[in-house]
C-alpha cells in the first residue's frame, strides 16, 4: 500500500484494485491504530474499478476510527462505477469526497 506522508498530519493513500483492496484497508487500519495522533487521510480511488460490500464495510470502519480520533477522511477519484455504488447505498452522504487529490490535500490544511 503506497502511503505518502504528505505532511505531519496528512497521509495520501493510493488504493489498489480488488481483491487486494480489502486487505490494504485492513493494513491501513492497523498502521493507523499505532499512530498518535491519528493523521488526516486522503484515499485515492483512481485504480479501484469497483467496490464490494466488504470494502465498503472496511471504509466505514476506517471512517469511524478516524472520526473517533479527531482525524478527517477524504475520498478522491472514484470512477463512475464506484461513484454509482456510493450513490446507490447512500454512502455519498456519509463520506466526504473531493474533486481531486490537490483539492483534498488543500482541504486538510484548513482549520477543523
């Protein structure tokens, strides 16, 4: 899982295609549990052609962990199929999306 520590408090994570996606989300959660304080996280979905229920569950768990730790999560670059899954499930109202990576990283620099 390529994790770029963009700043002291912000990580940029490029997610892979399934079936590795759920494993990578589990690995990311494990790494984050060891971080103090929790960083803000930008997840790049550019290489993810589709998300399944297991990956959605992992994303929700990751979101809760970050929120509980006063950190933020942004998702960027969902393709049309992935975006449709978020729309259909109503998760477009749960997760925060940014138009692109640069915008997401800039949002993370704004005060909470």
